[in-house]
C-alpha cells in the first residue's frame, strides 16, 4: 500500500462521465488511489468496470468534447485534470507513457519501427536523428529484440506478436518515463510469450524505477507482478490493498467471485466453479446502493443498506496491517468467516 | 508414419477396457498452400502434420497449445468444415474422412461445433428461435410437440429464458450468446461436440458460468467433447484426457493427472510453468522461461520441432524426429530426453 507522503501519481475522487444518445454513462464514479515510484499497482476488473477509462483519463487521452472529468489526478504534484492540451502533451510520452493491449493497432503500419521510435524520442529531446537512432537501437536491444540494427528498419507487420509488444514497450520507455501504464499488455499473447513480457516489465521496472499501473482481468498476472491491487466494479473501487492482503484475505464478494470463477492448476479439477450469477451492470443505469448487490450472493441485507446506500471504502479493523480497504455492507467478522468457510476452497482461491 | 500408428495402438491398449472409441483420428494432415519463396514457388503451411488420437463416448479430450499449433484446424477437420489433406477420421467405425453431402448431413447431427466468437457465429438478422431451430429445419426433423416447443426446451436447458424465443442476438450479452450457440449445437442431440475456445472471449465470471453449464450438460447427456483451448487451467478443469500440440503435432497425450502433475515433454512443462498462478504469490522459483517465438509452420525445424526453444536439445534432436512413446510418467510423449520428475504434488 502506498503510504509514503509523496506518491508519484495521486488520483483523488476521479469521476468520468460520457454523454451518449441513450443518456449519461458514469464510467468511473469516485475512484481514489496512488502509486509510488518503483511500485506496481494492479487494477483488476472485467469489461465495463472502468479500469481502462481510468487509465485513459490519467493520460489525458479521452475525448474532451464528450467526456466530463471531475476530481484530481496529480502527476508528480501537477493536476492533469483540466490541463491545457499543449502542456499535457509535454508530459505525455516523457513523464508518463502507455502500453496498449494490441500493439498492431497502436503502431503505425506505414512507418518502420525505427522511425516511430526515433519520432517518440525527438518529440521530447532536441537531438539529431543519428543520436535518436542510437538510442532507439539501444532500447530495442534492452527489451530483448534480437538483431536490433536490422529490426530498426522493419515494419510492424514483420514482427511477431510478442516482438511487437516488445517494440511497444521500447517506445514507451524511450523517454525514461516515471509513470508507465500497461493496459492488458499480455492479453493478446500466448502464455509462454506472456511470461517473457511480464518478466521483462519486472526487470525494466527495477532498472528504471518507474511507477507502473498494470491493468488486467487476470488475477494470476496481478499476483505475479503487483505490489498493490485495486479491484474495480461498475466504475467504483470494490477493494484496495497490498497484493498480499487482497490475494490472501480478499474481503469483497466480487473479489471472491473472481477468485472462485478461475479454474486453477492445482486442487480438485472435478470441483465445480462458483461463478458470479448474472451480468455486469449497464453503466447507463447503475443499480442503486452497492453496484454489485444484484449479483451478490451475500447481499442478505436486501431491504437493508445493500440496495439503498452506496457502501463506503473502509479500512479493515480486525485483521492484518493497515491499508486494506473494502466497500461492502457486510459486517467484517461475517465476511472473514464466509471467506474462510465457503470461498477459500474453490478455484484459484484454494 | 508407422511410429504414429503404433502410438495410437498404445493409446488404445491403455484404454481398451472402456470400449470402442467414438471418434478415431489417424495421422491427420492438413497443409494449406501459400505463395512464397524465390520465384513464387509453391509452399505449404503445415498446419496439422500427423495427428492421431481417440475420443470415447462421454469423455472429453482437451487440445491445448499456443496460437498456430494447429488445434483449431484439427477441430475444423473433425467436423469436416475443412477437408483433410490426408489421414483418416473414423466416427463410430465409419470412415468419414472424405464424406460427401448425404453422409455428411447424417454425420453433422451426431457431431456439432461451438465457436469462439459469440458475436460472429450467430446470424444477427435471425431470432433466437430461428437460430436454435435451424438444425431441426435443415434436417427436416419434426420433434413431438413442434419445433418451437423443442427450441424452448433447449433454451431452458442452457439456462436462458424460453420466452426470449423471439429476441435477436444483439439483445443478449456475450455469455448469453454463447449459451445460444450451445443450445443450437444440442438441437440434434449430438454424441460429440467440438468446442473451439468456447469461453476465451468471455469475462472471467461469465467464463465460469459457461464452463459449469458445459460440465452439467456432459454429465446429463453423456456427451463427448473435443475441447480446444489455450488456457491450461480451463482445459484441466474440463478434460479427462489432454493432448498438447506444438507446430502441428501432438507432443504429449495422456490422462489429465499425468499431463498436469508429471509432464514428460519439456514443452508441456514449460507451458505449465508459464501460467501465472494466483495461488503462487510473487513466487518465481523453478519457472522455465522459453526463449523466442514459435517457428513458422511453413518451414518447421528438422527432427523435433520444439528443439529450437528446448533447453535440453542435443544433436539427435535435429536429425531424428522423436515418436510418441510411453514415458516413465505414464503419458505418451514425443521426446528424446523426457522429464520424469513430479511437477505438482496433490
């Protein structure tokens, strides 16, 4: 948990709304978190949870015409919400960079990898092309692309999926950013390549000491690389804590649902999974009270606060170190008992 | 070639007690022609290059491997959406490798396929009733009580509201659409279903719903499955036997416990250790990291196809192709230097 006084990124009470023909979409609804340099925050959630919108808002990559941004995003003390575009452009790429899920759509198909890397470098550094080229080849080599000299002159379609993602990473790191956002960086890759890329990200973070946000739906990936975990659902934070806290003693029924839905490589393969019933909510018409209550099998407080009051994100009191917060109306003692009795033996939770 | 046939016999002998296979595949090959090379000479993508296995009634065979290993091509050949280049597919003792129209139509009521993408595999202009009832109509089947009643039963079976008979696919979520695809595949009461990545396009929580549904259906209807997926944990959860494919070949095949707990082939071992496991928080001991990417199937490496990425490879691996044979661990593996240690203690 980031408890230091000066986290590199501090997001406070972020709200993102889109105006559409069907009404207002509340994609992110009051999200607060922080990331220090040298740490990795894993943001977990399913489609529509608001995890990608959060990262686009930090980068200032949302459409300013149709998007309403509220709250505060402090990057190294500077608020980027409402920052003019020309100032934002100076930050983007130099102080903060992003890796996208699909490198094929994020790279320009008409330009060589080398040219794109050189451009990314020269936007922020007043250097000659030759110097930038040297730097680009260095970066390609650093991310483990064999024969970087030759690869420099090739086009994205000549790279395999894993190599393309490496090239993306090289481009995002070429200006040595302090904040790196990786949005599902390995989802499109095969497992053996995914393992290579996750290792690479881990190594690079140690070397460059940046703050990293890793957005994923895969709790396995998160448990391997994240220091902190933020679980999002329906645009809100369900649970937030260190990876140790969230994975060892998850407190939100949605986190349980995710853990018990994932088949594991260990344990009884014949045991049934415990899926979350129903479907994620429409963000046009968010359920009242706790967003998760229509799918929650423990919302026994129905008629009580679950379907009326939005639960606050509160610190756990009875167990583990400070920093573990959860937004759920269930009494803490009951949550701990339920997890130990019913959930900890299913799926990857076991 | 004789080696692969031997392997089938070994596999057969091992399971002889459990009766005749429902589906038998022998040395199946599919090459796709591509233009390339110097002077535009004709080359072939060797997508599937000699694959043999059997599926018994009511059992699930999982086919796993990375993209490009030929698992989907194999699945499509089984239901004859693709014509095999050579090899033999036998269904209930009948050779169906090159079955023509009439025979194929009968065959397809026993053999169905579920596709990965629940968005592109349903006709957006048809109602759910039409989509699920189509197999009945095409085959001129008039179930007792009428098509509508049968379709509604099917919708109920897969956990959809039968009253949604007249809705269109766009009114359903991804998980519900996949259920529609499953209902359609069940319409003709098939004996075997080829499921090609049926859950990989779905969110985790929805994935578990669909896996549970498929397992219930298998139990209740005694269906056999060929379950194709890249997710090893999902395959383990669903399959009694597992075949691991690499570059168009099966490198290891055996009962689930052997494949997952005592893998014999180095590739199986590497694949398993690459899966990020939420139960092993921050652990990285004993992990195997494969270098590089899968080579092109146009010009696969000589000898053992995995040798270019294998940490155990020696000279013999480049010259002699290892045959599938029974290894110490109990599964059939194609490797000159198999592993023999227990990977996971249960």
